C-alpha cells in the first residue's frame, strides 16, 4: 500500500472522501496522487494535469465527474505540486527528459490498481498532460477511451520566435544551463503574477478566484515559468508525436476558440487524421475549458462522459 500524503480538501472543494497518496516512480522520484472515490462508480478518470498544476486544482472537476457517476484519480507530476521538485528555485518548472513523465504514468496506474479504484479507466489529459497522455496511449496504457483538453501537442510560438526557441533551449541544455528560466517567462505562478482581465486561462471570474485562492493559501503547490531544459524537451517531444500516426483509442478532444497557449494547428491536424477521434470546439473558451463558465464546462463534461460510455 502507498503511504498517505498531505491533501488540502478545503481548497479543493471536491467530492467527499478524497485522500492523497505518495507514489514512487521507478527512478526514485516521489510523486503524489489524489483519489476521489465514488460509491457505485461506473469507472475512474485518470486525470493528467497540465504544467504548473496540482491535484487540488481539479477538486471541482472531480465533483462534476462524481455527479456523473465517475471517480477521479489525479497526479502531481515530478517537479510540481507536492511531488519532488527537480531544480532550484523550487518554482522553476524543470524536467530532465520528457520520457520521465512516462515513469510517473506507470506509477500512477500501478497505484490506482493497488488502491482498487473503480474500473474501467478513462484518460483525461489537459495541456502538458495531453502531451504525456498521448505518449501514454502509444505506450499501451489500458484505458477504455481518452479525452484531451487543449492538449499540448505543440506550443504556440510566433513564427519568428520558433527557431530562436529551438536554438536557445537546445544550446542551453547542451551547455549544462538547462535549469534556468526560459527568457520571457515569469518567476511566480501565473494567477498571482497576472490579473483576471485578458488572462489566457478562463473567462469565468469565479473559477479564476478559485485558482487564486488556492495559490495564496498553499503557495507550495504552485509553479512558475518553465526552464530552458523543459522547453527543449517539450519542443522535441511534441515534434516527435506530431510525426506519428494516431493511436486507435477512441478519443475526444476539446479546444476553446480563444486558445492562446498551445498550438491550434497541431491539434486540428492530429484530430483530422484520428479515425476514432472527435474534435469539439468550445465557442468563446480560453485554455482551461474545464475551468470555464458553468455553461461551457457543463457542455464539455456532459459531452465527455457521454463519449466515454458510447
């Protein structure tokens, strides 16, 4: 059995009965998972968060899933949340290799099975979690269906900045300087550093306030900008995935029409050649479609759960 880990249920606002566990990846990195069980659950959502995120951020989402008959099992990836941080300062978003996240996926699935969570499993990957989740499908993760929310299958960069980002990030890593903030990124978490007006995450002031309150109450959960090493790894991984044929897993992907963080053409291209895939565009939504206004996120969740059980 996995040891109990700290869990901040008061800020998560998830369904009753949630608890956290320490996990250990096969390279010795300590991770954290949160399970929100559901009596009589029809299955469990394996929730793969984005960069900077942590399990408690998805408490309200877990409550929405519970209302639709599903349990939720979420993870803090290495380098964020309460998982082991990989660089100094601790707010720096860093990873040595994107393939290491698959170690985390394997630990997550093993822990879910050890806990006896409700099956079948459904994969839900948001942003960076969408990149990790897509790779996990190629690696053979056993899920009945998958859903992606604004998946990071490419990073939005202005055309003139793309060669600069590739060159600088790879050179820095080669010179042993990968654990430095990427130029132009922030040294504090986004929802604290930026105002609600014209933010790139959500148009819902209530959900924005929810995220700000969490960051203020538990700053140890938060993460700031990415490292040059993370950027180099992310660019390489998303390009490698882009060149691969689509998996056979039944999949639905949700994308806001106002998306400004991930590479939209990469997503539309991928879904156009995913024979068992569906792309659902959410009018007026920003990056966080699961943190959008109630009508928007309700549509996403209803459509997602219906797709899971078709």
